[in-house]
């Protein structure tokens, strides 16, 4: 498969290389489908498929089981944490660059910014900048050997410390160095916009909270005694300093006070009041304000979010990019649930030959469990909406636009003859998915039951005419 160049697919001013053969893989994620492609082992892109239009599909020759999708492309798996890729924060960037050029570089700095402000990517961009072999006036070059290693988050002089806890893989004595692979993947995925919750989710540790342990402090001190391999500055990034265990911070005091030459310790935190005073007093403060609403809006617009939705999300996000990303994700999910549900109901209403329905079941089975449940919950809500409409209580229906029109057209067929059975059937399916039922069998069974139930609903409509 090869790509056709399309001017729409650009981001951050750096076009993705086109016309290269791609190795194709499919993974399950929270949105409908993400397909991601490795290009010559160097750059990866992800196709985020939004169920809005089908026009781009043909251009790409991508076969999808479900029609009416559009594609948007964005760079993936390569962290682009240069200053130019970081949203907003112009003043902070300028201050950092000026301090470096003016030779007033503090060796221990505290990047303090609320969740979703970009304090961590700013710290990483700064580390890349001071180590770049040929920086411009305003940014690192992005192409020198040092920058390339930074972009893989794998420069030998770049060290990360962050909260950890026991996981399936690390059953005791957790510490940052044991989870570096996970950390790099996580950071690349989020372009550095890390949050505690999403990090713990990524590790799959449920409600457990992480700590930066005294073991990590010992590792940091160990790193200090080594000479930098190749960088101008050896960089230690400590994310979520709030989670530094007291014993760890005691161990680090002397290091924070007086790091060795050519070492930069970049502490990143969200809440000043939770930091130990001994740590606060030893670092130069770099205040990172929350993002502005126009900054968030501009970012959303660049993500192909439609303008009314983007404005609403930007407003609600209150300067927190991570909140905006979450809201965008749920909006995408709600939209794709609707598209799937409409297709499913149509297929079950007029099954004709069963091949499309069979294909539908197979595709549903490939989605993750959480997505399957979210789809079925959307189906339950739709049954509820139909009943409200039938009972003349349309004001209870939260849908609007084409969703509402669809609900109104379908409502008569969800009636006395079938609605209780449909409820029961979907609730049971959710119950079985939670208990690891075989998804292929489950959706096949569900679809055949629904074919019968829709038939009963239609007969009831005909009998009352
Ligand atoms: Zn460079």
C-alpha cells in the first residue's frame, strides 16, 4: 500500500513523508479504529478514523468494514518535543532561551505548572535545546545526532525519574529505571503531556498511587558521579516531585543544592504547596501558567475537531490540554457509537443476506472490551430514547441532529413487543463481556436475537395500523 499526498494531512508544519510503502498493523484503542503504520522504521503515523465522511478513504485505498469514515493523519511514536511543537507558552519559552543564552543557567530548576499546561514537555524541549549541536535562535534543530536521540527519548545523558508502583512485571522494589521502556512509550504517545492518572492507567495498576522512592534517589546520585557521555549537559528530569518520598528528598538535598558541573536537574511539579520546603528552596522556579482558551482551541482545530465542538471543549477544558484530549476522545467515541448502532439496527431490521451482519459482528469482536461495553450502553440509551419518544416525552431525549432524527424514525419499532427483551439481552451481554465472554460468539448471538426482536416490533406496528 502506498500513500497519495493530500494537503489536509499536515501537522505542526512538518509534512509526513509520502509515497513510501508501509507496513500495516491494526491496534485497538479508545476511538473507533486507529491504524498505525511504520514508515521505513523511522517515522510512524497513526490514522485516526473518524466516522464523518468517506471521501478520503478512496484516496488511500484503505478497505474498511464499515463505510462512511474519514481519515486524518498525525505523526506518532516519535516525540516531537521541540519548543515549536509545544502548545502556547511563548513567554516561558522565551525566558528559558534568554536565560540559557545569557549564561544564567540555574542548574536545578523547578518547572511548576498545573496539569495539562505542558510543564514536562517544556522541560524536555529545554534539555534538547541546550544539548543541540546547531540550535536556531528559538529552538533546537531537530536533526542533529543529539536531537535525534532526544526525540526517541533515548539520549544516553537524558535520565528520567517519575512515580512508580508495583506492576504485573515489577512485583517488588519498583523504581523508575525498571519502567523506562513503558515511560518512553507513554511519553511518545502523549507528546509529553503526562498526567498521574493516565500514567497509572498506562501501567495498568488500577487505583494504586506511585512514589519516587529512595532507590530512585540513589540512582540519581549514581548518575551524578558519571561523566556525560556526549552531551553538553547531562540532564535529570524528575516528574511529579510532589511524589518524592521524604527519605528520597533527604538523600537528594545536597545534590539539588550543588549538582556537578554540566548537569541540569529539571524538577517538574503541579502543586507548589505539596512540595517539601527543602526541595522548593533549592530550585529556581520556572512558572508555567495554564494554557489560554485560544491556545486549546487552536490545537483542537488542528485535530480536525469541528468548530462548534472545539469551542465547547476549549471552554470547558479551562486551560488543561489533557482535559481537552479526554473530552475529544469521549465525543469521538459517542459519535462512533452512534454510527455503529445505526448500522447494527439497520442490519438487524432488514437482514436480507446475513453477510454484512456477520462482518459487523466480526468487527465488533475486534474492539476492546471497554469499547464493546460503551457501544452496548449507547444501545441501551437508544432503547430508552425510543420509549421516551413513543410516550410523548421527547424532551427527555438528549440527542440532537441526525441522532435525534434517527431515534424518531426508529422509535415506533421499539415497543411493547420487544423493548423489555432488548433491555435484558443487552444488559446480559454487558455482564458477559465483563466476565471475558468470547466476543465473536457473543455478538453473533446478540445480533440474531435482535433480528427476531426487531421482527416482533415490526409485526406489532403492522398489527396496530
Ligand atoms: Zn539539534
